[in-house]
């Protein structure tokens, strides 16, 4: 194999230096993202909201798929249809 002149050989030290700089910048970004305090106002705690199923005053509730009623012998729910699109629970009878 013939020797390649020094002027045309790739500069490996420059490539290694660039790789170390890129690795250091990546590491610094990850550390800053994980340890820097979050900016913005603190979250405001929301009052506890009972699910209709947990609210003893709610006698009937639905999620638009099934209807549940609370009786003296427990909670009974209807069977949802196969193409049901559930929504948030809401109380429909007190």
C-alpha cells in the first residue's frame, strides 16, 4: 500500500475533538434539563371532585355507553354496546 501524503490524510484529531465537543454539549443539555428548576407559576391544587360512582348522593350516572344505578342492594350497570364511545362520567339522577 502506498503512503498517502500528509496533506491529503484526514485529520483524525480534529474529528475526535468534534466528537468530544458534541458529546459534552449533549450531556450538558441533558443535565440542565433534568436539574434546572421548572419555570412558571406553581400549579394550583384543584378541589377534590367526587366521581358520580363515589358520590353517595348520585343515584344514577352514565358515561354515554352504559347507565349505572345505585340501589339498596348495590350498584347495577347496563351492558355497553360494541361501538360505544365513552365520555366523562356524569350524574343523571339524584
